[in-house]
């Protein structure tokens, strides 16, 4: 048991990997005797966010905090003072916004130690607003008490390599039991009998590289195979991807399901998860598939190769190679790859390395260090 009280700070844009990880962490920290609270920020006038709804559904402690947009350091100071008044021992940031807002404050004003988790690092377009925030974030990270990375490869990423090695820690993402976040729901709406069902989950944005999967589907060499692809997620590339599928004459095999909160249930009726991303940290979707026993074909980026035991617990391919992904689909559809065996190995690695309990214990050790 412990009497550590931690305030998790996040400005959430949905219910994606970072949010799922945070909900799992808070639930597991409560089991350890820690007192966690989520502070969910947003701009003035923002309606209730998906994270806030999910936290209340799970009966997890959450505070909603709305503030003016931009670098509002006055509000940051107000939050720091409120946290001290409420007797929190540690501030734990999830995202660049609170890294910057609280990290720039002099330690004498903030007083409380500040830990951050870098869930992933997508480099913004040069000279864009996000690029400026990224540069400020890189500077601020060196001022924080601990920078937690979700996989070891992140230590070498541009922008993170300058953070002192002693200030970084590797804490792999973790998940709780399969029903920790989602209630039973639907199955994949197939159009063909006995089809091979491929699931892909993620924002419809360039770094997720979903166009590669659509092109690979159109060029899959397996004759007469009834393959269907189910895309879960929303984003500004949806229209482009729909047009791509139509242009390649495979739109009848591609289903756009939009945002879904029942991904673990969808996995139970899928035959393969494909992650074609150009960049990743340690995707929660990967861990959900490992936990559920769903075979995986994924790009060899970020923490994915380590999670899949460098190809023994899943198929790895180059995200810039359509041919490699086509080969992966051919092997899975024809049975050249033992899907049951690779899925079993992945499930075993999940139990050994990526559970929510293990993640929570690592963070407890870090909190004890910085307090």
C-alpha cells in the first residue's frame, strides 16, 4: 500500500492509445493503493470528451478543467497551486501541452515534481504551429524530473536524444483484462461468406499509412480469395482513402467503420490485424491484439519489433514496401504462416511484459524516486 497521490494531466483529442493506456494505469494504480486523479483539459466551451465519458463509466476519478487556448501560463500556475492545495505528490503529464505549460514554470512556483509519458513522436511539418510547439516541447523535456518512454527505441529519436539518459525511463504500455474498457458489442459486418477479415485501427492520417494496405489488397496474389478490410477510425484522409479504394476497384472489399469503442470485440471476429504505420511508439491496438490472440502483421517501426519478439510473434514488414505487405497477406491467407502459433506466442509475451499491473508498478517506482 502507498499514500502517493498523483495528478494525471491530459488534453485529449479522442479515445485513442494514450487515453486507453491512461485509463488502464489509473485503474491499476488504485489497486496498488495509489490515489490517482485525471485532470482532463480542453478549451472553453468544449463539450464532454470521450475520455471523460469513459472515465465516469468506469468510475475512475476525473476533474474537468476548461481553459483558454494557447500557452496559458496563468492557468498553468492556477493548476499547480490547486494541485498543491489538494495535496498531490506528483504531476504526471500525458502530451506536449502540459509538458510545456507546467514544465516552463520555475520549480519554485510549481513545487511538485513533474513526470511525463511520451506516447509517440510524430514530427510536424516544418514552420507549422505544431512544429513550434514540438521545438518548445523538446526544450522543456530536459527540465522535467522524469521522461518515460514506451519503448527503448525512443531514446534515439530526434528531439528525445538530448534528454539526459538518467532522466529517462522505459515503461512499456500495459493493458488490463479484456473487459476493462469496453462492454460487449458487435462483430465485423462481412459481405462474403467465409471471407478472410483484416482489421486496421487508427486515425486516418498520413503516419498511419493505411493507403499501403489498400494498395496491397488490390494487388494480393491469392486467387479467388474473399478478403475484406475493416478500417476503424476517423480522420481527414477518409475521402482520399475511399477514392483510392474505388480507383483500384477494390471498394467492395473495404469497409470504413468510423470510430468504434468496441475494438476488442471486433478483434474476436477478425482473422488478422494489420498495422502499416510509418511511425509508432508502442501502439495500444497492438497490445489489444496480442492480448486477444489475434494474429498480427505490422510495420517494423518503433517498439513493434520488440513487442513481437522481432518477428517470432507476428509478421514484420517494411512500411515503405508494398511487396512485403502483399507477401504477408498471401502467407496469412494461404496458411503458410501458422496463425495460431504466432498468436499464442504474442499472447504469452503480453502476459509476461505488457499487463497493466506491471506498468503501474513501474510508475510507482518512478514516483517514489522523484518525490
